[in-house]
């Protein structure tokens, strides 16, 4: 009610209040403005700095934050990348190690396979060699071994009975003092004494030198005329097989049975008597003392075993003259055709013993021809053929070589036997002996000095 009564004043008052309020508000604003300007004016630089710092701070904070974030992000990324790379590297290394391990295992496996194959092959070879050695040992062991130290069957000088060292009516048929040409070695002829002699003047020991023949293989092949039930007889065939392993040359040298020589521990006798008295040892000593040749071993076959060996080998090819054929038919009861033919064992033995139509030089030449023919036929024989030959021949032979020595001889000869170059000779030959009639024996007295020179320079394959 009062308000209505004082309405205009009240309204004025209200307006004054509003103006007053507005003025106060304006003053406050002005003061605030002044204050602000003052502060700005006074501390403008600082404020600016602050503002600037604030901006920088913000920017720094933002940069640091960004850099930090980016760095952290990059570090994180790098770390993750490094982890990935490391993982990849580890994975690759793992794969590489696994691959290397596989390769190593594969190599080890291949080596094991190769080693196993090599061992198997080596074992097979050794078994084959062992089997072959056993077979060869069997054949080599089939020979009759004659122990050189066994003197049980040696005929001592005091046990010799006159006439026991020769056979009645079996005197040599010697050549006339003229070389018939082509049937022997050497030129000229032997001389004849024309008168009986009981003693020969042999050269002094100082005039005789022994050969340095260690590099040669010297084997003596002995053939004896032994009948069934008889003991050791005369060595009617003595052929030295001398081989030079270095040059692969060989010589077949026949020592004539009727050569008159001094026998060590006995007296002067025919060369073939040395075997009759003392076997292989005395024969070897006699050859060395007189001719200077060292014999490494001997192989002996009697005439009947010779027949069987030739038959087992299927015979031997030989050229036979009319005179030889007639003699074998008329005096030996053996028919042999004239010309080239294959002789059986009986025919070959008859052929090897012919001497009444000519002389001992030609007889020994026939024997060498038989050996050469057999050599030419079988030198290229296969292992199977050689096995068959060995099976047939070995039991027929006697030797003074031990089993080990036979092995050594076989090992030396096998690689070269098919390539041997062989020459043949006889001791004595046409011009290095003197024919003499001594103590009822028509014999050949050798010129030992000349023969030794020929052995050293021509006959032996040095």
C-alpha cells in the first residue's frame, strides 16, 4: 500500500538504484581495467615472459609430450621391431642351426654308409684272398717235401760199392770231334784224350770265383730214372731254370749227366752220381763248387710221374724227325708219327730219352724243347686252368723247399711268368770239354774256367 502511495518516487528510487548499480559496476570494471593495465604496464615484460613462458611451456610440454610420446612410441616400435628382428634372427639362427644339424647328421649318415660298404668290400676281399690262400696252400702242400737235413738215406763214401754208381751197358754216346751244326750251343768240338785216365788236374780254387747271383732265382729241375719200388736213382736230367725278376729274362741250362767233376766229400765222378749219393744237398754243393751257381731249390720228378703229368696236361706238341721216329719204334717200341704232332706221356718220355742216334747234347736239347712247348701252351692259362694243372701236377713232385719258400717263389713268379723271355744252353757245350775214358766211363771233362766265364757273361740272365 505504501508503494502505491509512493509509486513515482519509488520508481525513481528504483531507477536511481539501477543507475547506481550500473555506475558501481562501471567503476568496478574501470578499476579492474586500470588495475589490469597497470599490472600489464608494470609487469608487461614479465607478463609477456610469463605469457611467452607459458606458451613455451605449453609448447614444451606439448613437444616434450609429443617427443616423449613419439620417442616412447618409437622406442616401443624399435623395441618391438628389435624383438621381431631378434625373433626372426633367432628363428633364422634356429633354422640355420637345425639345417646345419641336419646336414651334419646327413654327412655322418653318408660317412657311416660309405664306411660300412668299405668294410663289407674289404671283408669280402679278405675272405676271397684267405680262401684263395687256403686253396694255394693246399696245392703247394701236396708236394713231397724232402728235408735237406735228413741224412738217413745218404750213401756215405765208405758205403759205396764198386759198380753201384752206374748201370751196365749204359755208357754215353758222345759226339765226334765235329759240330754237326745247329743242334747245340757254341762252335767247334770237344777234344779226346784217346787214352784212359784216372785223375784230372782241376784248376786251383784261387782260379775259380763264385757268382754274386743273389738277384737271380735258380731252380734245378731233376728227372731220375726210378722204377717202381726203387729208391733214389741217378739224376739223368738236370735243367737249371735261372730267372732274373728285374729283367724278366730266364735261361734253361742243361747240365749233362756224363760231365766228370769232383764231388765234395767223395771223389771225381759223373755229375749225375752226386744226386744218387747225397740227394738234393750234395747235388747243389757239387754244382756250386764246380760251376759257381747257387741253387735256391730243387723239384724232382721220376720218369713214370712224368708220363702221367704229360697225359694230365693233354700231351705236348713236338716236331719229330724220321730218324727219331724210327728209333723210338725200333728200340723203344713206341710209335710216333713224323712231323708235327701232339705226343702223349709215353711218347714224350721216349722222345726225351733218345741219344743213341746222336749224342747227349741233342738229348738234353729235346728235353728243353718239351719244357718250352709246355710253357708256351700254358703261360697264359686262366686261374681256373692253373688250378686244374696244380691239382694234377703238385702231388707228382718232390722238393727241398719249405712251404714258406714255395709261397715266396710263387709270389715272385706269378706276376712275370707270362712275359718271360727264355734262352736255352747246355753245360758243357761243343768247345769247352775234353772227352776222356776214365775208370771204364766214357765221360766229358769240362773246362771249368771257360764254362764259368760263359755262365757269367752269357748263360745266366744277369
